[in-house]
C-alpha cells in the first residue's frame, strides 16, 4: 500500500474573537465565503450547499493532512446519521467548483478507505483583511443567528426563486434578483439604474404597475395585487406585493416588489 506523506495542518487550533467577519479564506485563487455558502473565482461565482462548504472548511483547516471520513461526519453532521454517498456528493461538488484553482492536478485527493486531503494552498483573504490577521475559519457548529448575521440583504434576496425588484421614486430599478431579471430576459447588471421603458418592457403591463409604485411612495402603504396575462403558454396569473422601505430618517427611500407565479394555485 502506498504510504501518504502527511503535512502539518495550517493551524492546530482555531481562535475566536468578537470581530465581525465572515471567516472568508482562499483555496488557490478561489475566495471562499462560508457564511454565504458562496465561492468567487476568475472563472465565475457560484453558491454551494452549506454542508459542502463546511466540508471544505474542515479540509482547509487541515490542508495537506488526510481528514478521515469519521472526522468529517463528526464535524459536519454531528447529530445526523448519514451515508458515505452524502459525503461523496459534497466532495464531487467541491472538486467541480474548485477545478483549476491551483497548479495541482488534483485539488482534493481521495485516500482509499480513509478520507480526503486538500492539496491546494490555503491562505487568508489578503484583499479584505489586514495583513497581520491570522488565518481563521468559521465554527462549523455556529448557531443560526451568527450564520444569518454574515449573510447580506442582497444575498438573501438573490437566493429567492420569487421575482424581486427594488424601485426608486422614478421607477428605476435599484435592484433585481437573478430570478426577476431572468424573467424579463435581462441580467441584473443590465437593469440597475434603468426605467422599464428604457428596457423596452410592455407598457400595457408596466404602466398600471408604475402607478401602483407611485401610490406606494405617496401613501406609504403596502399593496397586494393579482394580475393575469396572456402568454404563449396560455393565461398566467401572478401575485405581486409592493412594500415601502423607509430610510433611517423615516422617509420612504424605495419600494420593494415581490412577484410570484400562482397560476397552479
């Protein structure tokens, strides 16, 4: 049997303090943001399952050392009985997401019948952290309140399958989540700062909608409406809510719109 040379882990202990950080670190050229379950790389950004991110955190803590399956199960699924296939799926996701992140041909090595080892280099995120900061990783067993504190408002909205838009007083788009932008045939970047007329959207639909947005600004009240539109797939019914959002001075700074398809319901 081939003997595997063990390397010392990046840190033997994790230190915790009261600083407001999200435990981000780099694997090769990939930025890992655990509390958002997101990775960012020159090849694109993507979200991963939280458990897959936790597996990566565990491997990164022990970079160069074989982490046994038992250790991974204990750290990532401490109160749940899971099969090897669950762990295998997480490793598959990580390999796919991290492919090409370093000069190593294999980023995560399988140690037969034992576990896995992270071969890619691990470092702190020097672009967003001071140079003296010690490499740290988030606690895998942190409570939900701490997790949500590390997730931004935009990230929460972006994860929704509903169509979500934020409008200013001129009915320009301040924000569109991926689902909302795709429903109109645009990317989020294409929409921000533009009026629906500039985007060539249907006036018959958007003019009454803009009137409701203006009413929301003027009266400071929320609205819930249902509308039915003919499409190539037949009539489709949608429910949308308009909600005024106040700034710190109590003024209505924007309107949040949430649109949901309810044809089946």
